[in-house]
C-alpha cells in the first residue's frame, strides 16, 4: 500500500537534529536511507569545492578529493572568503523506499542556490548567473520533491547544491 504522505529527508536542519544524526554519519559524506518510517538528517561532513564547474552536479562525478566541510556551517568558520561553492553528499537509498515519495527540506541556504538530485535540478532559491554570480538572493527553508525516476535504489545517489552569495565568507548552510 502506497503511503499518502511524502518521506522527507531533512538536509541539515531540523531544529533538533544533532540528536537524530547517527554516529555512523558524523564524519562521513555518505548516508544510508533505509527506513521509510524514519526522518533522516544529513548533518555531517559534505564535500565542498569553490570551483565553477557544471559537471559537479552529475552523479558520476568523482568528488573523493574534495575537502570535507561540516554542514551546517558557513565558509567564514574556515576562514574562507568565497562567493561561490558546490556542496555534494552521497545517499544510499534502500529499495524499501520504492513505494514512498521522497523529498528534502533545505536548511537556511544563504543567498541563492540550485539543488540537484543525481544531476537533475529539483529546485532553486534566488538566481545565480552562468558565471556563478549571485543575481537575486532568496535565503529561506524550502521543500524539494524528488521524482522517483531520478532515484537509484540500492545504489549511490548524489545531492549537489550550487551556492552563491554577495558577501565573501558568509556563504554556506545553517539552521
């Protein structure tokens, strides 16, 4: 029987999520999403690059050499003065979730962002031009539905977030 409500993964944010994060994911940019009756937080280490490459959104892209960056936090916490960045995290999604709708609630992503699931844009906040420059800010929380055709069950999936901001160092994701 299909559930009538969406299964939601909280990307770094439930206001109380630090207690929900399992010890397995605190220092890992790979998360296992197995139980359709559980809410998941993706607080923890994500991969981060400040280069401007559109291929970073692709599931197949190898981010293993990227630096790890704790989410939620802002770039200034690492003495970064940047106005652009890509975040990536890997998800293993169990076949047991095949009959439920999957969605993400974003944290307060500062300024503007484009959110990709396995290389396909599933949402955006604000406007980023083709050169990675912030055109219009729209920092807020939002919900992004994932089309079931995009999900690779019992396999690696990737959320990639392209982010731009006006003020170097203030970019990032916070709760």
